[in-house]
């Protein structure tokens, strides 16, 4: 039996016991500010409990310092390395590391390595993943993702930041 999922969202299937099963490769992929984000689970699927995003961050990629008003964010590095800002402290996280950032703590990550880093973002509760779904660009297969200049952070994107409780600091 399939779940009823709103149109334009991730396909998911009931698993035994009423859970969700999202097969490898499923999700909604968007380009956002030079990175590639695939939303694997979103708020509508989990009754708001958790949102999960798989990210590919090329060298030099990553967001500006920011906070989340309503979500804690946990990162799990699948491959590569990232320089993290956690409050005022910077450190390097590598494959297998987990970084947990409570809501309202200033943070960012940056790929300072030579290779693309892959990681998961886990938002609790769900919600912040909607920024990528609404604000991201449609990817083009076989083309490298474009970095965004300051002109891309227009009233629409800044309005989405506000909607999803993200504040650039």
C-alpha cells in the first residue's frame, strides 16, 4: 500500500509497522547556492517530526553563517571533510563524524578540501528542508551546479528564509 503524498513531493512507501521506506535515489533534488540538495524526507511525510536532506557540497561550497529559529540540525558526513562554524568555534569534521547544532546557534559549513563532500542534514522537527524545495533551482543533468552571487538573494529568497526561520548572521 502506498502513502498519500502531496503532488510534487517525494515518493515513499509504507514499511512494515506503518513506517516509511524511501528507496536509494528517491527524493526531490534542487540546486541551491552552488550545492546539490536531495530532500529525502520532508515534513508532510513525517507529520513534522523529521526532515532529511542529502547534500553534495563541492570544494568552496557551503552556506553563509546562519541560525534556525525552530529546528535543531544534525549533520552526518558520508564522505569528505567540512570546516564547521559552531557558535564562534571552527573545526574540521571528516567522514563518519556527526555534528549537532541546536536551534538559534550560529553555524555554517564550508568544503575546504579538494573533493566533493557528501552529507546528510537531519532537521528536528522538520520544516527547514522546505527552503530548498521552494527556493532551489531545477538541476540540469550533465551540467555543474552554478554558484549563486549576491543578486540571487533577492526578496523572494529572503522571504523564504523568513518563512522557514532561517536568519543569515
